[in-house]
């Protein structure tokens, strides 16, 4: 291997998602690594040339603009081509949310290779971070920001190979539900949810009906009403405040919708559930105090 630049990191300030190593290498013909296992995730992105990657009994032939994922404790082997040996960059990372973030960009779960059209951008970012090879608080945060930048670029430019349609649709559903849970109080509409996910409103409706059994609009309304019921039972927030907290500016519109969904007005629901909720809360508090 020639023209190799490597940054290895041992002291870690972060736990959810952190950089373990990164580097750049221009390989000699047939240069290989493995079979071996790694303790953390790695992503290799081919900048020039060709090579092959073996994992789980499958072999992938890769060239410039393509990359591969190595998962922790999974045996892999990769080798540069004899005629046009590859040049690649790599990034090693770990953390309690690493698997989740990989899933967000469409990798992992059997999807081990991808295509990316932003290799030069990532290469320049890598060279900048390789210069941050001494300890300082600034460098620690800068290296961490590089990891998130890397994933940001992947999220807008990666195309996972072999990704099944149902996996893609599950990702759309998960991101839509996440958006609803984070924005239901802001008067969000279905069109905004579809825009966030990156699909048409009609397609999002189709996926929701097939996977969840209700439309995005119905799911959003039911989520808001469920949250409103919790606020009515557990807080003294005025009904107008409950409505606004659940994305309804007009308390009258909220009250009519709440009654249609639950069979009770917000005031009646509060009267019927207030004492029961307080009793359960007291019982839970006593239980934990005794532990």
C-alpha cells in the first residue's frame, strides 16, 4: 500500500456516535485485507480504480463512486484489482446510535454496498480532518462534526444497492412517524410530511394504508387526540391550551373533533379521567418510593 494517510483515535468524548479512525490509501495491485473482523463499523468509498469485497458469502465488484460497509465482528475480505487497483478513503465509527444512523442513510441490514456521487467533496473533507491529528478541544469537536458531515453527504447522495422496495417503504413510514411525533404541535399538514419524507402525498397515502391500515391524515389526527387526552387527564392546562399544544389553533374545532373521536367533550373527558389518572400516579409514586 502506498500514499496511505491514517488517523486513529483512542480518547473519546462522545458516546452516541463517534469517530474511531479515518484514512486515505492508494493501493498496490492485489493488495488485500483479511479475512478479518473489526470491532467497529467502517465505510470505504472508492475514489479511483477497482476492487472486490467479500462478506457473508457474497462477492461485490466495486469501482470509483461506489463503497462498502463493514459491520462489527463480521468477517470480511477486500482486495484491489490487479490491473486498476483502487484508491479509497475510509471512516471508522461506533456508538449507541451508529446502527440507527446507518439505517437512516439506507445501509446495514444486509445492504452492504452503495453508490455515491459526492466522492470529491468527501475526499476534501477527509484531508482537512486528517490535519486535525493533535489533541485539542477544538479538534475533538471538529472531528466529530466531520463524522456527521460525512453522513449528511451520504444521506443526500447515497444509493444503496440491493435495497428492497419494502425496506424503502419501511424507511418512509419510520421517517413520517418520526416527523409527526416531533411536529404534531406545530399545525403540520400531510403535504409537509410527504415533503419531509421526499415522496408525493399520494404515494405516502398508499404506503400508510398498506403498512399501517390508516391514512397519514387519520394517523396524525389520532396521534393528536391521544396526546390531548393525556394532557386533559394529567394536567390542569386549559382546554384552549391543550388544543394549541396539539396543533389546533381554534379550540372549538378541537373540541368538536375530540368529541367525534372519543364520544366526549374535552371537559367531560377531563372530569371522568382526572381522579383516575391522579390515583394511578399516586400509586406509581408510592410503588417507586418503596423500592
